[in-house]
C-alpha cells in the first residue's frame, strides 16, 4: 500500500511490480484518517508511508505488516 501522496507512474512503483509485488496505490488529495487506515491496513505486508495516521490502533489491526518505508 502506498501513501496518499505517491503518484501512479512513479518508477519505484514499477520496480516493485517488476519483482512481483502487488502495489495498491491509494492516491488522493490528503492523508488517510485513522478510521480509513484501520480499514485499509489489514492484509498488507508493507506500506510506503507519508503523513497517513499510523496510530497504535492501526498497528494492532495490521495483521501482516512487516515494514513501513
């Protein structure tokens, strides 16, 4: 999952895809709220973070999260 600020067409996203990563790009006008993050984070192994709300609650439901970049 990417930060709200990562634009599609970013060559780094292409690199991730080229090695077999599934990229879910959540591009939007501003950061995700805690409530949105609670719904989004489940099932992801990694996140490219920006100013999205990574609270204790978010980490508690992040069942597969291994890395935040």
